[in-house]
C-alpha cells in the first residue's frame, strides 16, 4: 500500500516572496510573462531592496488559477484576473452573509 502526502495551503507562508525567476520556474511560465502581468497590474508584486519585483506564494497561486482559466477556457489573462477578483468578492460576501446569519439565528 502506498501513502500519499497531502500538502495544504496552511503549510506555507503565502506572503513569502520569491524572485521572478524562481516564480517562473515554480509556475512553468517564462519570467517575461510574469513581468508583463506585474506591469499590467494583473499580478501583485513586492519589491526587494534593489528594486527587483518578487512574487509572493499567494501571487503565484493566483497566477496558476489564471493559467488554468487561460488553458481550459481560452480566457485571456486580463479576463482571468477579473474572474478571480469576482470569485474572491463572492467568497467574501458569502463569509459576511454566514457571519450575519449566525448572529441572528437563535
């Protein structure tokens, strides 16, 4: 019998920054694509002391989701960013609704 190790998002510091080249290697994307998305405002970067962009683990997860939308549905990266922003907003509203519901349900 083989066992599979599961990795959970909670096992990572989602704010840990990675150099653009490291992020590119981790996501399988060319650094120039990531740099373009950062310059376009579609991916959020942090900047190191020398002024070089770095992507957090959270930004890399967002990019992976954008890649899947692009690959599976043919959505361009700008459209994928809008979709992810809307999904995040819906999830936030759902949490707020659940919180309100729990306050008023006896």
